[in-house]
């Protein structure tokens, strides 16, 4: 019952903040020409608010899945190298577009390289035909480091054109076409639906392979399905807006403080809180601060120290 009331409060807060965010900004829509106001509303603010909600929800949901699968409270898309793969794909597209004048789609390459990374990680982590969580983490760190080095190489090759790469890597929600936002929204909804169907199984998976098999759960199938779901959520979110740190790491921890370790309760709350957190951060970056900064910078500045606080409190 407690989780339902918290979720209701989060929904009300999300709706209220969404309506507020759409109507505020450096330009007052009531004081300008109506046609210009409509353009700003429908092409700039509305897609941006939707992007914040669904990207935040996707990152929060994927964080719950990955932390449950890997049985590691520090697991997120960075741990498995997913974000590094997506970032490499995006930077590669940006570099080729600049250097050779070829119109490679940044979003598609970011998604493709996310799947390339997880395919390599799953291949490396197999032990006698089965997946091992410890090996998944190690393989993810190794592959993520390799792709991070690739990003550094592309940045050095780009020379004075490196600004576009750096800006993308910092994560931002500005100027996102409504069509691409809708794609992420649909993927987020589908991914959340699939994940929610297997949260009870995820609870059992945390007890280990033998315990899961003893109650009739197809361990490898559920593991792969949830892992691919988390990768898909992260890949599409990152491909749209770049690297936004600590949402998938901090938000699930906050939810567990209120509702415990039951993933059936943590998942919906994390999806809502992730959306609310990212929307609030983005609203602050474009309205409160004098000069707008990428929202990924603010989430890292806030999420990093907050996670350190949570980590210290848990050790006591």
C-alpha cells in the first residue's frame, strides 16, 4: 500500500512539473506572436518535456533490471559498457559526417554499437554454455574501456571539430524532433511492459541459478530477455540525448529505501522517479541557470555526491 501512495504522489508531481515545464522558459509565450508561440510550444518545449520523461523512465527502469541481474548495487549501463558503445557509435557518425561529408545517422549508429557491445560481453562471459554475472561485469568493464579509448581516438582525430562530440557526450535534451522522441517513448513503454512481467522472476534470479531452476524458472532465457530489455532501453535513450549519468544508478537506490528490495515495487517507482528527476534537472538547466548547461552535467553533479551519501549511510 505504501508503494501505491508513493507512486500516486510521483504521478501527480510528474504531471504538475510537466505542465509547469512546458509553460516556462526564457521566452514568455503569452508575450509573443501566437504563431511563433505555437512553434516554440510544439517543436521545442513539448518534445523536450516528453524526452525528459521517457528517457528518465528508460534509464531508471534499466538500472533496476541491471542491478537485479548482476546482483550488484553499482551496476548500470556504464558497468556493462552499453553507454560507451552508444557513445562510440555516435562519435563515429559525427566524425565521418564532419570528415567525409557523409550523412551517417547518429542515433542509429549509437543503437547498433550498444548491441555490438552487449553481444561481445555476453559471448565473453559464457562459462560452459551458461552466463555468469561476475564475468558479465568484468567483460562489460573491459569492453567499455576499449570503446572509451576509441572515443578518445575519434576526439583527437576530429581536432577543432571535437566540440560537437563533446557536446553530445555531455548529454542534452534540446532540439529533439518529436518523431524521434515518440520512437523512444514507444520503446520505453514496450521495454517497461516486458520487464514488469518478469519482476517476480528477477527476484528469484537474485538467489542464484540453482534456486531459480528449482522453482521452474528458465534462468538463461529470463536472464537474456531482461538483459536485452535493459540494453534496448538504455540504447534508445542514450542515442536520443547522449550520456546522462547517475539516473540509472541513484534512482533505484532511492526507491529501495522506501519500498525495500522487491523489484515488483521498485520498477514502477524507479520509472516514475527517473522521469521526475530528469525532468526537474532539465527544467532547472533551461530556466533557473543564467546560461543553459547540458542536463547530463547537472545530473552527474547532483547524482554523484548524493550516491556517495547513500553509500556512506549504508555502511553505518
